[in-house]
C-alpha cells in the first residue's frame, strides 16, 4: 500500500511484522546456547522460548537475545524491536515452551498484615518526586477540566491566557491558510481547545524567557511535523507541501468497523493488557473482538498503551478512549492527542516542550551522541528509530526540515545557521542523558531489617515502563498495594 502521507506509521507497522536481523540471519551466533537460569544475566545469551525473571517480572525471548540485551530496554512505543516480551508468571527455563503456569501466590505462610497510613504513603511519594526535573514535568502536564475546555470559543474574552496567546498568532483566517486541505474533523475551535487542555503550552514564562517567541517556535514545529505525519505530500499541487498538513484523520486503509488492529498488547494475561484493557465490539459481526487502535488524529496515536494513558490524562480513566478510540479522530481530541505527545516525556527522551522551551539542556553524554538543541532532536523524539542515526539524512527527516524552514519563516522564528535541523548520525536517547527522567513506580526490593519479612513496603522510581506512573498521583499508593499484598492502607 502506497501511503506517503503516513510513511512513518507504515514503516513502524512493517517493522512490527518483521524480526530483527538476529531472527532472520542464517549465520549462527558466536555465543553458545544459554543454560536455563531463573534470573536474567547480562553475560548470558538466550534462545527463543527462554523465560527469565527480571526485576520481579517474567520475560520470554521471542528470538535469540544476545548477552547484555536487557528486558529493560524494551521501548514501549516499539516493543517489536526487542527480543523480549513480558509474559504472565510462569516457570523459568529454556525448554522452548516458555514454561508452564504456576500458582501466582504459592507461599503457604503469607506475611502478617502491615498497616500503613495513607498520609505516610503520600509523604513517601512527595519525597521521592521532590527534585527539579520531576516538578517541572508535573507542572508542564497540568490539565484544564473538560468543562472549561468545552467553553472555549474563538475570540471569547474568557478564554484561558495561553489560548489567547495562540489566537494572537493564529487567527481563524490564518488557520484556513495554514491547513487548506485539512479533513473536516480538524477545526479551528478544536485547535484552540487542544491548547486549552494543556495550559503550559504557550503559557507565560516568568523567568525571563520570551513567551511569544517560544509559542511561535512551538507552532512552527507542530506545523512541520503535522505536514509529515498527516500531509498530502503532493509535490504537483499549487499549495506548498508544508501547508498540506492534517489531510488524514485516520490511518489510510483503516476504518472503525475493522477489528483486532494494533491489538498485539491487548492480551489480558499481560500487565499491558490488564493496565490498558482493550475495548471490544458489543454486537454485529465483530462482537467480542477487540477495537482497533490504529493511527488517529494529528499525531496518528496508535496502540492501547498510548490510547490508555491519553484517555487517563483527558478523562481521568483509561476506559473512555479504549472503549471509544474513534473519539481521537472525530472530536477536538484529534489535535489534543498531538498536544499530549508534545507535553509528555517518553523516558529516556525528554518532552518536546522541554526541548523547544529550553528546559532540557543536554549533558556531556547527550552532546557526545549528537543530541543537541535544535529542530533535529524533535524528529528524534517523534520517529528517531526510523529516521535518525544514518550517515545521510532520511527522506522523511529531510521533509520535516523543509517544512520547518517554511513554517519558521511564516511564524517569524529565527533559524540560526548552526542549528542542527536534521538527525543523521544522531544516536538514540539513553539512560545516560539529561532527559532520562524516571517516571514509573516499581517495587523497592531493598532488605529492611526490622520490617515484617524484611521488605521495604515502598516503591521506587524507574525509567522502564510499568503499570504505575509517577505522573499520576494515585499510582504510588496503587504500586505499594499491588507489590505488597499484606499491606493495609489506613486513613
């Protein structure tokens, strides 16, 4: 299927359906076959079917896993690139079958109950998240209640401050000029509502940064990426390609009546499927089958593990958009999903907002990897696994550069001659970078003498994805309750 407007999505789907080089190569790996072991070892290699325990969770090798290929390296946005997949609790081993189910709670002598005041758990959470980057991130992702978002109208005097700033830079007439070929689902009011939902976008900075300049750069960056992700890409049109954005609201080739699309992480026996349970069709020919989480909206949001967190941020529950993914196409959420992606970090990547407004400052490790401020690093955040790192600029990345230059000129955004606009030779963000913010809660495995069973009864921050996010206040308590079944939370 030829879908130039959604090339990045198409390539990602293609990757999902093909194994990495280790799986396809006929050459025998140099290392010897692994010996079965309960705990993953960084010095060990594993063949397909091996099941290991890593940080208290169970992972199965989908194909040959080289020594040092850790289950922690699974990218939640591209899980198919890792040789590991998380599985329900089983018997570890390398018999090729993945083991057999076991009793998830085989302890015949459970620990005695431990009572912890809710106030103590909240104090632990506050202490563990009390550092600058976390506080900056929590402040930047704050949201406006939906009732106030629904009240937003063009030129309404009571619109939020950041919305009024955007209106001053993009009027309804300018919106028509910027997106003349857009799908009808994308509206000017929806554009303003997307900003309203996230008050930190185009907000007023009180530390000396130029608020209007940052907003103009934000708009130019968004327009450029919209043009690549959802553009018409018609080089023969009288309308320049940078103004052909928002043509597509749904991924080409998909419709709402197709079932089981992008449903690889819907399995209810995995924590992903339990944390973001996929919706199903209630009746008709697809009754009982999973809803499809194909690309929708200006950012082409895909997969249940993206729809779920977005739904939680918008509605306070994962269920709304897991049951009604069509809302990401047909309502103001089609643009709010792009704002959500702009605001939220994807560790070890910083948020795009923190890159654009200068909050993210690369450390020496980032600089050594070519990760420096500039438009190019925003492409790395969006689609670095496909477009970045090669010896020459990828066609998609080059498109984005062209679109950004045109949009920057339109919004009066300076483009210095030394700004890194592309991402060739740029390595991926990793744990050593300044943006490697740990935003997930995991069990603290420390041994604490004097505690019942020597257990910590605390969770800790980690960078790999778990069901519990530090960006959601209630999740620290949920983590402690889940990881320590003998805990009783008292008021």
